[in-house]
């Protein structure tokens, strides 16, 4: 996570009101991200800083208590940037050679002879955030560090995890003629020669255990660290570790001085699929940062107007006659001008991203494409799994028609939960309960079909628990196509049987991995990925079944067993907090639009839109028929 402190002439932080962190991200003239991320950006308006502030220290600290790394030496070199209100970079720094430090003072902006300068600091603290704050004169630094870390942990629980950056950077911006890998800041220098210019107006992440594929070849070679915790391992099973080839050159600009025309696959990667994957995440990040710059600009414009009005009206002479009115008009005019300039900059960025989306969407492979993409009609079951799967779209209110595909890495790192509750979102409250539950189950069936369609024959199996048989209609495509591993389980006996079967599989594969004895697995054990679709939870679940379900949610993904639950959390409220870890372990999605996901850069509330099948289309039936045929051909 990133934060910043303000210091006086001697560098002392006067109080908590001079500290910006994810739990309190804004100070006058300063704003930091509300989320933890690999790249950290801070927006600053030097004119709006408090009069007594002579130093701005940008700090980084690793989150604690989320099972992740506890020292910077165990993570990629962090990158930090200070920008103006329009998003223009003022200073950047990539911190290298860190080891046992868990907190570090990265950059420092300081006032010298009425001019602002910048220097790279890179001072690390093995004692963590508390030690850093104590060094800056903060009162009770341990308590403040604890509250900051708690705010970061809350943000991690709802964020969309970004992909890793490749050695050359994920994204190449041909529109500006420069790559997106940032230069490393120079070594710390006591006196930078150039003053800092005055700025102009302007994806849990969830963490879990490393994931391994439970096939016989991989079982003995699985990472032993899976029992020790750590961040998600985003490495593709077949990805090489050398630098990938450069992306294809962009098309020349249509007119001199105009941005280059967007190109599908405009990112680094070993294959077109990987390039498109990285490009989509680059678009996601670009949109998040562009909107963050715009919102910061508007907020700063409002703050500056208030300050100017306060200064003007503090003089009693301006409160009588037309002087006060003129001061108000001037302040509002300046506010409107700054906001207008920020909107123009945002509109330019949004137009470029919309043009890029229009080029990228038709070029997507089936795994990344929506149901309406013609690529599905020519789809064939692949011989190896893709890097990721599209499970919906994301957009922001500044431009709702600009949709960014939401991709999750394969194999799945955690299960999913389709929220069928009427209180799940504003749109859900307006729907009939039965209609909402049917729509939630149809969403789950569509996701199961997409997974079956992108896995090689025989390497993915689907099990269904429908205790009361209430989902017969939505489940009909899966049942009639013959892709299920068995008929939907009904009643307490069926629930117990399926859970016992999958729990046994998790136990056996875990023991084989730990003992490095993949050959000892029973011959009847299906080593392919397993998906358990659960409808109408907790109906039909007793205490033992609930315990087994929690076990599958926690331990299953690391050995290839995944959950796809359709449930209303309120209906399971009788279990109390015992189910809280279950809900937190699953990626929540909704059958209707809902703004509940956050990006890992600035913490926007993104609206999630589920993928829908075009009315009258037979694409779902075609996909399941092809998956069933491939399954029969493979003898599964």
C-alpha cells in the first residue's frame, strides 16, 4: 500500500491530520490510492498544501495479516510515481535492492527557497510502518500503523487482482510513442539540480495459496509452499521465463500530431492470447487512472474554490458591497475552468480507449469473448487451457458504454458466488424473488458451460448439487447435453455423497503432493479439474455438509476443486459468523448489474455486468454439444 506524510521545516509530522493513507486518502493538495497495488501513484497540488507543510514523503508498506509477503525482498521491485492533477508524471522511482524491509520512504518533495524539489530516498525500515512513523515524530506510531493496515486489509477483500507485469511491461502505448515500463529513478541524491515544476490542474488484491494443477505429472512437482501461504502465483503453467517478444508495431497516425490507431494485441507476450490478455488489463488500468485523475481534479477544484472564498471573506471589508460577490464569481469561474479542462482531458482518454475497445473486442478468442461474439460459432474444444476466462464486463459511470472485459486466470484461484439475494444490488430489489433465483442459476450454468468449452477434453468435470430440485429448468442444458459427471444431486443424501466424493479427492491429491508420490493415486481418481455447482445453499446442508463445503472452498482450488455457488447470504444467516470465511473466499458476482468490485490501483467502485446470451441464440446449446462430443471422444 502507498501513503504520504506532510512534514514541517524539520520534517516532523504534526499529527494524524498530516498523514494520507488508504483509510483516509485525501489531504488538502494530496491524494493517495485507497487500494494496495504493485504500482503506486500519488496526486499532488503543491499550491493547495497546508501553509506549514515543507515536505511530502511518499511511503510504501506491505500489508500485514493477509497471508502475503512480509518483506520487500520477496516481491518484485515496487514502483512509485507522483503526478499532477491531470495525471502528468512529475517524478517516478523503482525501488531495488530491498531485502528485510517491510516499509520504505520512497520519494520526498521538499520546499527550498520558495521552490519545490524532489529526491529519491529509498530509506527502508525492517521494523515496518510503525518504525517509519516513529522516525517522523508521530505520536503513538504503533496504534496509527495498526489502523492503517486494517484499512488496507478491508480494501484487499473486495479488489480485483491485476496480472503480473512482464519483464518489458504489460502494455506498450504506441499512441504516445513510449513503452509502459517505467525508468528507475536515479540513486538518492542530497540535492537534485532541478526544481519540481508546479503541476497543472487535472483489479484479493485477493491473496491465497499458490495454485498447482493436480494432474499426475504436476502432482509431484507442486510447490511445497502451498501450505505456507503467500500471494497468488500468476505464472502461466506453460509460460517461459525469458523476456517475451515485442508487440507488433502500431499503425501510423492518421494525421501528424494525432495518436496512432489502436491495434489488437498491442502488448508484450509470447502469444496473441497473452498479448490480448495484457492489453485488456492495460485498458482496465488506463481507464481507472484516467477517471481517478478527473475525479481528483474536480475535488481539488472544489477545495481550492472553498479556500479562496474563505480567504476572501475573512476580510470584513469584502462582506459588504460587491467585493464579496466578485470574489465568489471569480472563485467559481476558476473552479469551472479547472473542471472543464479536466473533463476535456478525460474525454480524450475515453475516446482513445473506446477506439481501442472497438478494435480489441472482435479479435478476442472464445475464452475472452462475450456470448454474442461470432468466434463462438466456430469454436472447437482446445487441446490446452487458455490463460484466462471472461466472466463479465466492468464499467464506470463516467462512460457506461465503455466496457472492459473482466478476466480471471485459469486454473481458477478461488471459487465464485452468484448472489441471488434481493438485497444484493439496487437492480435486484426490483425483481421478483423467483425470477432473480432463476436468473442467478442461469448465470452459473453459463459460466460452467464456458469452463467446459475452454478446457481440453476430459480435463474438466462438473458436479451439481440441487437439494430441492428447484433448478431443473436452468440446469436442463447441462443435463440434456450429457456433460455432467453425474445427475444433479438432490436431498440430504445426494448432498452428502457429492461432498464426500470431492472431499476425498482433495485429501488424496494433497497427500500425494506432500509425499511427492503422484503414482500412488488410485486409478479411479479423476485428476482433471472439478467444478461443484451448488444451488439454493444452505437448503439441504447440515452442519457436517457446511464444514465440508468450507473445506472445499479453502483447500480445493490448490488441488483443482472449485466452487460455483448460487446463494442468498441472508438465508444462511442462521449459521452466524461461522460462514463469513466462506463468503470472503469466493469471488462475488451478480446475475444483474451491481457496483461492488474495486480495482487495485485507485479503488473505484466498478459496475459488474454479467455476460448475457443474445435472445434466440443457440450458442449455449452448441457449446455444450461440442463439449459433450469431445468428452465422449476422450472416453470420459
